[in-house]
């Protein structure tokens, strides 16, 4: 198993839009895992949509999406 982490991409040296490189990796993967807490950004949405589109075309990647449940704002005590 090879894990691709976005932190390993070097955006300073990219000749293309870096998000396109992420999306290319998403298209090649066997498993796509997304983790959410309170919200998602537009690029995360784009990555999920890329994975979903690829899944509909080829049956891969398997998509796993997880949401963290946390304390509501103002209810956390220390």
C-alpha cells in the first residue's frame, strides 16, 4: 500500500495548477479517504467530485468519507 499525502506535493515547483496534480493522483488511486470536521473547502469538494466521477467511470477508487462529531461551540469546558 502506498499512501499519497498532499503535504508531500511541492507547490512552489509546479508548472501547472497544483490542484490538477492532486486530482490526477485521485484518479489513479484505489481508495479515497476524506475526513471532515466542521466544513469543507472548494478544493476538497473538487477532490471528492473527481474521485466520485472516476468511480462512476471505472469502479475505482473506493470512497470512504468520515465526519468527526465534536463539542458544540461554547460547550467545551476545561
